C-alpha cells in the first residue's frame, strides 16, 4: 500500500506544479497582451494618435486647397492691376473713392 500512496502524492505534486506553471504562463501572457493592447491604442504610434494625425492631415489639406485658390485669385488681381487699365480705374474708384477731374462722388447711407 505505501507504493500507491507515494504514487498519488507524486501525481498530486505533478498536477499542482502543472497548475502553477499554467498560472504563471497565463499571467505573463495576459500581462504581455495587456501591454500590447495599451501600446497599440494609446502609444506614440497607436490608433488614437493615428486618427488624430489623420484628422489634422485632412484639415491641413483642405486649408492648402483653400489657400491655393485664394493665391490664384490674388495672382489674377495682381495681373489685372498691372495690365488692365479699366480694372485699375475700377479698383481706385471702389476701394479709395477716387474720381477723375470734374466728377462727383455720391455716397448713400444704407439706412
């Protein structure tokens, strides 16, 4: 009979060591998984940072398109001011209230 008791004790010891080993393995795996998930979402190169940078990129691209359009309009105005005498006169009259000799300017209140 003592041989069977020893055999059961050995089996119990092996099962206990296996449970302990599994506990350490799953604990370490859970820690690694948690660290990886945290880094993946909240790290310097994580998803949240990616989406924030992507939104910033879209806003900047829209601003670039708007500024290019505005730049094109300004270049057209500059070219017109340099080359078109009618446009120069129109701008002088509208923006600065200038008039030619013997002309009168009438300004009306919007009230």
